[in-house]
C-alpha cells in the first residue's frame, strides 16, 4: 500500500464513489473540491495496486496555532478492518507535528457507534457536554438544526 498527498485531480474519482462507500448515504455534499485544492499537504490517499482504498482530509487550524482538524476519513468497504484508517491518521499526526501542532480535533454523529468506538481506540477523548445519548456526550445542533455531534480531541 502507498500513502501519498491528495491532489486536485483526485477529487473526481473520490466524489463519484463517496456515496457508494457509505451505502448510498448522501455524503458528497460534505466534501467540496476546495479540500482537494487547499489542503493537499495535510490530506492523504491510500492506494493498493493503484486503486484508492482510503483517504483522509485534514487541515491546520488557522484559529488555534497548536491544533489540527480531521474533516473526513473514508475507507473502501472491501478494505475496512485492515488498518488503512489507522495508517492515514498516523500519517496525519506525523505531518501536523512538523507544523508544531500538539492537538487534533474531529467530530462524528452521536448515533455513529462505530465511529465513536474507532476514535476512542485511536486515543481520542470525547469532549464533555450536558447532553448525552447512550451515555455519550454530544453537542446539539453543532452542524445545524438536528445535526448533533460528538466532539473529539487527541493530544499528540
């Protein structure tokens, strides 16, 4: 497997398979091309035999000079549970450390049990909130009306 930086030319290939990777769920609206243009240095593609098996979109916070943010992680369904996500996260952590970042943040839905468990295994902590869903803290309406999110933070 090869991990490389994302580039603008990767956008079309990823956007055409994105919703399929999520079982038909509409995810492509969350990933405009600007991420493939402006965050190449901190975003990555995993390839096996020239097939995209995963990708990570992340960036350095402009507001908090010691933080970075992971916006999106996708792994091809037939390649899941093979450590591709972990390798992409580790590449991101390694890269953002070079920029002096000591903290990484990301979010997921409060009902996405798999994502919550994954992030906890990766060493992220859930940011505490007064709102709970199955004992998991979440922030209501974080990404708009009814778009509740669990907020994660990881110290590098």
